[in-house]
């Protein structure tokens, strides 16, 4: 499932965020990927997927 990709393959998530220009930080406490979303502040990758903030497409 896409929502758990941050645990299964975090490097792929990071590469996709970098390619898309989406600002993020990686938590030093638990390794979660936190996105910086305008108007929302910091949101976890999983929450962003759940809320539909991130759209996915195949290239």
C-alpha cells in the first residue's frame, strides 16, 4: 500500500519528494518522513497520503 511505503522503502519516498520539490524532513527520533505543506505545517507522509494531499502517478 502506498501509505506504508515510508516504512517499506523510505529511500524511494525521499527520491520522489526530492524530484517533486516537496519539502520534507526525516525525524531523528523515529525515522518518520514529515512533509512541510503550505497551510498545514508539518504533516507525516502517512497523514498526507490519507488526506489526499499527495497525488501519485506513473511516469
